[in-house]
């Protein structure tokens, strides 16, 4: 774990586990490292990289304003596989922000990923550890060796990801409803059961 932390702090790119899938990532405030993640994955340049945090407090390191709607979603579903679209701070790497300055963020319940965030003291880029267009990986043996050769370190210790659907991405709206931008592990029914109108 110490080597992974030092690699991230030094501007490196790593593979690490989340609650659903393995991720490839880096310090989300490091522009050069984030660009490298895009290059490693051969990802579309205009598609922003998602990020994760290791606590509710770290959300203040990501969002320009933590609205009541964001707080409500986070308190109900975090830590967990719900990614929330927020207006992001300019201190984040350009590769994690879209053309309007938004980024998606979640607090993962995976203990190793959470520890990485807290030890590094910054949000982490968290995009699936696969080449674009190829299937994501939930076990070490499913990781593409060619991708592992391109990163600086890999954290393959247990607990491994649980697999299943990726995180659901939502955009909170001012009227208290949410818009689903990408379906995933948190269902429409679960959102509605918590009192959210899904637009």
C-alpha cells in the first residue's frame, strides 16, 4: 500500500480496486497524470474522467458548491456506487472536467480505495481499468496484462471488487429531482424509494 501511495503522490498512474470494478487512476489534481490515464486507456479526449473521494469532507475538494440536493444524495447513498455530477473546482485536472466544468464524483465503500484517497489527501481519478471498448475487470486475472504494463503500480490485494454494474451517474436538479445520466448499480426504484423523483 505504501508504494501505491508514494506513486500517486509522485504523479504516477496506478490500478486499484473499487467496490464494483478495478480502476486506473491518479491524483485528480495532477493534470499530467490525468492526461496519462486518458492516453493509457485510449479514451475519447472530450469524455471527462470520473473521480472518487474517501469521505464526505473531501467533497469540498471537488465541488464549487455542495448543494442541499448533493448532500441529501450523498448522505443516503454514500459510501456506495452512486456518482453525482457536480460543478467542479478549477484546482482539478482539466481531464476530469467537461466543457462546462462539471465532473462526476462518488465515495467508494471499498476499504483500500478509501484509504488511498485519505492517505494521498486528494480525490482520485477512477475510471475502469481497461482499454476503451474492452470489458472492465473485477478480478486480477481479468485485467489486461498490456494495460498493467503501462501503469506504474498495481494494487491487487484483497478484498477484490464485487463485480456487477458500474456506479449509477446522476445529476441533481434544483427542484429536488435527479436525472440519470448513466444507469448502474443504484436502480431507479431505489432512488424513488428514498423519495427522489427521477426525471
